[in-house]
C-alpha cells in the first residue's frame, strides 16, 4: 500500500475531533463518533483487512499472559494484533497516539501505552457481557473500537451494547463503517450481539503504567 495516508498532525482538524471525544468521555465516560477517524485511514485499514489471509487471524482469548485462555462460550471472534509493519497499521497507531496525547493533555488520564487488534466475527459470533478491565486488576484504562463494515443494515445485528447502570439500561451501537466508540474500561460492562454477516472491527486499549520495581507492566 503506497498511497499516502493523512497523518493526524497534518492539520488542526483532528484536534477538533479529539475535543468531541474528550468532552463526551469527561461528561459520560463514553463517546460514540461517526466521523472522528480520517476516512482515508478507515479505507486503507478496510482494504488491508480484505487482503489478509484467514491464517493471520487466531481465536481470541480471555485474560492476560499466564491467565490467558480461549473460551468459545464467552467469545467467538478471531483476532490479529496490529504491530505497525504495514503503512495503514503504522498510520492507525500514529493516529491513536495523537488521540492519547490529546486526552492526556486535556483529561490527565495518564495513558501510557496502546495495544490493538483487528477482529473478525463470523456470522453467529458474539462476545458475551464482560469488562475490559476489572478495577485494580488490569491497567487497561480506556477502550476503543473502530468499525469497518460498509453498508451495515439494522437487520444485520452485531450491535455493541454498553450497559450504563444496574437496571441494564444500555446504549446500542451499530457497527457501521467509520464509527468509533471509546469508553472507560473499568466502568462499563458491554457485549457484542451475534451478527448475520461477517463483522469487522479494530479493538484497542490504552493502558496506564503499573510497573513496579520487579515487574515491567505493560511488558511491551
Ligand atoms: C472487545 C469488545 C466490542 C465490539 O473486543 O473487548 O468488547 O463491538 N469489542 O467489537
Ligand atoms: Mn470488550
């Protein structure tokens, strides 16, 4: 992929979009934006996904490092970590880094590192209600999901439900192309409903640094 991808520092436009995300996170703890990520970046990520082989995806697991396990009752998606080796992967990580810097500057979130993966939910796949981080148990602070599904229809299913309170009032997000969701990882249980067609996204997490003298965390 040689087409040049617009970088977040090319103009002040992203700063304005970051402000929308920051304000929503500050006031509600989550943000849903339909055009925050540059459309050419979304398009190159989508093209990249289409060129990937099935073998590059592995069954997704639950937990971290030693506690990691694959459990098909909880989640059925397949994932591929983004390492920045492709042009669009690098541009994506760069954009997420700009957002991280903005949120640290304005909201003092102390975000330290970022990890993200492509996710593929085959028809019927789901991810049952979970937290991305339990209070005090992991250093994931802010979760992010970007959807890459052109022409998604209401009947296709696959919505993300973010639970807001104990009465299970929820916000429902359609995984349409270019929609970006961010939420505080410790605050919101959420789930992915089964979809009728292939559902593509990138899920990512900003982490805080919880290293101690004898343990480097995050390890990378
Ligand atoms: C996750 C997750 C939500 C989605 O990967 O942890 O909650 O809508 N994904 O894909
Ligand atoms: Mn999640």
